[in-house]
């Protein structure tokens, strides 16, 4: 979803925003949970590991 929004942003601007990677997209927790639950178990584990690594590095 984020990739689609970023692609849309680039296609709607005459000169792409050089800071587009810094733009965040807030989504409701219920929607995020729903997307997460639709992932295959192996993919969910990757997301969990990435989140754990991100929090550990912060």
C-alpha cells in the first residue's frame, strides 16, 4: 500500500519530491492488523523480526 501511495505521489508531481522517503502514511491500527493477519506465517515472522530489530536499534 505504501508503495502504491508513493508511486501515486511521484506520478502527480511535475518534479518528484526528493524527500518522499521521509513522508509517512498513518493508517488505523485495525487496518494494519487486518493486513498483517492476511500475511502468510513466514511473512508475518519476517515482519515481526524486522520490527524487533528496529526497536532494538532505537
